[in-house]
C-alpha cells in the first residue's frame, strides 16, 4: 500500500494539527493497522503533538506578556496569605 504524502507539521495551523492528531489517535486505537503502519502513525502523531504543544506554549507566553503589560513591572498586588 503506497504512502500518502503528508504535509510537514510545521506548515499546519493549530487546528489542522489537532484534527490530524485526533484522526491518528483514532486509527491507532482501532488497532486495525499493520505494525509498520502503526509505527508510522505513532511517529506522525508525535510530530503533530509537538506542533500543538509549540502553539500552546506560544499562546501561554503571549498571554503572560499581555498580563505583565497590564500589571506593570511589579506585578499585580495580591493579599498575602497568612499561615
């Protein structure tokens, strides 16, 4: 069975990578693929998961920057908690 060409995960949006990763997991969970195909799917899934993690890390960083800009350099004032 010939391999279908796949898009480099680095070129995918978060949503595309997430959706493809979901499809890969579904195929692996069915357990109907050959060992080689399962390994290929697993490797693809790892690349897709990394792409999603990178997007989420960038989003967290962006949110942290916005919050820091809103709170100023000293950070938000928060009440101290006594023990």
